[in-house]
C-alpha cells in the first residue's frame, strides 16, 4: 500500500537532507527511521541508578523477609 503525503517545500528539503545523512534509499526508510528514533524509550526512563550498579545484586540477610 502506498500513500501520498502533502508537505511544504521547506519540509521536503529537510527530508531530503535527512535522507542523505542517514544514507537511506527511500523516503519511506527515512521517515520510518525518524519515527522509530522518536518512539525509543528515553534514557531518563531507566531511573537515576542505571549503569551504576555493576556485578550481581545480592540482598543482605537483614533485608530479607521471612
């Protein structure tokens, strides 16, 4: 299925620049790459401690519930 989308000349110019920068073969590939990039979870969604704990996590005995 194909769809025609109307965009202004300045938008088309930007899309062409991005297509070239991404080395995409089609505008479809360019738009898909941009959309997927925007939908990717942001770094801040992973919490403040992301990457700070290294190795295996082990609870201390006192923290365990019986």
